[in-house]
C-alpha cells in the first residue's frame, strides 16, 4: 500500500527509548545524612584560678550551693554569683557544663536560660535594655520559674477569634477549642493536647492559627537526637510544641495546654541523679 502524502499524520506520543541490559546508567548510591557532632561533658580545669588564688572561693560557692540543695532536695534553690569575679563565674559555668535545654524571653524582660549538664540546675541571666547583665544566678528546680512568669505576663485567658479568610476549613473549630482551654493549665501532664500533624488542615488553617496565636515571647529549644522547639502563644497556658528529626524536618506538630510542657521539666529521678553527681564532683574538687 502506497501512503498518501496529502494525509496528515499525528506525532507518535511515546518516545523511543533503548531497553535491556547495558542501556541504562547505574544509579549512584544514596545515603541519609547523619549527625556529625556530639556534645559531651568535660570537667573544667581549675589551674588558672589556682594561679590567681581565687579557686578556693569558687569551690566554696559550689559547696554552699550544694548544702542548700541538700536541705531542700525538691527545690527551688536560687544562688546569685554577685560575690564572684568574672573568671570565677566563667569557671562555675564550665563546672556545670551545658545541658540539653536553652531558652530566651523577649518580654516582659530579656532573659537567657540554659540548663547545665546536671539536669535541674539552670543558669538564668536577666539583661537590661542596653544588654548589660542585671541579674546572674543559678537555680536548682525542675524548671526555670522565670519562663512561666514571662509566659503569664505576656498572655491572656480570652482572645477574640479571628476572621476566617478564604481557604480555611477546620481552623475556626480549633480556635474555639483553644479559647475554651486557655488558662486551665496545670504543672502535671498537659490537660489538653492538639495534634496538628494528624488533623485535616489546609495551609490557610495553619496560617490563620499561626497569626492568631501570635509571635512567641518565650522560646525554648531542647537539643538531643533531633530537636524539640517550644514556643509560648498569646493564650495563657497554651504552648506550641514541635519535634524535628536530626535533619531538621518537622515530624510532630502539637499544641499543649499546660503551665509548662513536660519536655522542658526535669523529672524527680533527674534531680536525684544530679544531687548524687554533684556530691561526687565536689568530693573530687576538695580532695
């Protein structure tokens, strides 16, 4: 049959590709990213303070702090370092080390909080408007009470619900649920948890919630294998708690109603271990 040159032909829809062994390139191996750093506790060296003759004063401050902890094992125990020199304060910081929890507040005061390598021992630094240190103290307690003070001072029990923009589906229902639970938090387990990861929410729902809850005045980060980020909201006792994996990908997004999320607090077992470790450490220093 002779093809008619006047008849138009449609292009062939499927590209012609080579098949069979040897026609395809080998896939390069792919490996997930793993953490490359690990922080460990290293006992500080006191030889610099010994040379200046101020090592004994720093150790005496530690001993007094531990004696107060032994008298009040449940806490809180607060000790200021006003009497210590700058080198002695740095040595105290090195002696306690760096733990997993760090936090800061933007209002009503500027505060920097860091948990030590001894769980339940917190370093609290209050800064003035010019950035100068106003208060420098160490606290032994399950949590830093100043974080709760900042949350309470920058939040309200009642907030007007927002206008629902186009594209919002379940956001208004979540807003009313949070307005019902606001201000009802306790220091036990969270009285109410909202798992945003499992809810059918549109991007507009999440944007409306984020705008309505407002920017955080208290921000907390818990570093471990991955990271947990806790942020206060404009609703009293309502916290945004997000969990990330080691590659900084969000794996769990929740809202908790509590005075302070449990992930931030040290457990009674942590406090008992801290008392034991601190006693051994002081015995080593004074030996």
